[in-house]
C-alpha cells in the first residue's frame, strides 16, 4: 500500500530536519531528494520485532518441538524478523515522489524544513 502524500511529507520533513542538523546547513533540493524515508508503518515494525523476540524465546525453550531443525528455523526466523522490523523499508524521497507524481511536494517540504530549523542555530 503506497503512502499518502501527507504521510510522505511528514516523514520527509522529519528526516530533512535531522539531516539539516547533522550537516549543519539547510539541506538542498538534491540532498533532500537523496534522503531515505521510512515507508514501513510503525505498527508493522513493532509487530515484527515482537514476533521475532517470541520466536527466539520459543527456540530457547524448545517449544513447540525439541527438534534441532525446528529450533534452528525458529531462531533464524526470529533474527530475521527482528532485523527487518528494526530497520524497516526505506526508499529515497525522489523514488517516492515519482511513484505519486507530486514533484511540487518537494518545494513545500523544503519550506517546512526551513521553518522547522529556523529556530535551531546551525
């Protein structure tokens, strides 16, 4: 399910502010379009991490089977779910804007970032 333009804008502003603070200058349009934005919803990421932790716990306790093969599969699935949930899916802003055909959104995102970091001494 693709993100709505409002969700892309909110996530891009948040990421752009962090990048501006880290780089000690307001990000340019090219830098903004190269930023990687989190596209996986937080609920899904949290669910994956919790499912991964449960899988590792089940592996440790030997439930539902004491078979070594089942425990190895549980451990691998748990580790992959934890990693995938922790890092999520990130796409560049230019890729996201191309997918929704909203090129003018980049200008408004830059303005919002500038407003947000105007109070911060860069």
